[in-house]
C-alpha cells in the first residue's frame, strides 16, 4: 500500500470521527509543514502558531476533503494560505531562505561543485553559491518563490504544485522555469557557465 493510500485511509477514519487517525496525519506531516512554513515565516514561534492554525483549519475542513489531491498537497495549500494571511495581518511580505546541503547538491547538473567540499576555496564557493541562491530566491515574486520552493525543496510534482497553488499546470511550469532562470542568472558569474546553460 502506497503512502497516498495510507493517507486516504487515515483521512476516511478521521472524517468519521477518529481523532487518533487525524493525530497520525499531524505527526506524519508536522515537520514537513513546519519546514515549508519556516521558508515563509522566519520566527520559529510564529511558524509553530501558523502550523497549529493550519492543522486546525485542515481538521475543520476535513469533511469537505474529497481526495482529488494527495492529503499533504491539500494540507500545504492550507498552510501556504495561512502563512500568507498571517504575514498580511502583520503587514509583512513572505521572505524566504534556503540552505543547500550536499544531499540537495545532487540535483544540480554541476553538483560536483557542491559535493565533497574540502578545500578553503570550495568552502568559500559553496558559501557564496548558497548566499547567491538565497538572495535570488528571496528577490523572486511570491508566486515564483512558492512554486520553486514546493518543487525543489519540498519535492512536489508539477501536478501537486498546481493543486497546492490552485492554478493550471502550465502556470506552474512557467513559474518554475522563470524562477530557475532568475537563480541561474545570479549563479552564472560564480559557476562560469555559458548563458545557454542554467548551471
């Protein structure tokens, strides 16, 4: 039985009043949700508050969950909206930051630049790359930033992102492409890549 099927069974049980089943869903996704929210909200206490609010909203909306999307996609959509509402109520925009580690480096075509870093030059380059990526992502418009985070950091599929962001899949592809291009443009001087190559 796949993860989605397990979630569907837990959701069905929770929809019939089984609070323990919903508790299992909370346990399963709490860390992932908080990691997502921490990319939008910097203060850890505020992240916890918004995560708690997200689970409360999800619990209240559970009767209307039809299973058209995966549970965690639905939950992430609620979480992103709760974070946006929280930040708007505070008069703030959603900042973002990312920290690439060696596991995430595997996704880069030229990932060897980030792997097995052992010389001072490579340590410095890695730090500069991380800072450049963070700054480039932070400068993106909110829609592009959210799409790239859901894809590259949370590992969601294009379909799941379209569902989570409540937009067509073509829009998701466009947003991710534009976000990657913006990041690549900032990385080019560091990686010395040709303009026709992303990284």
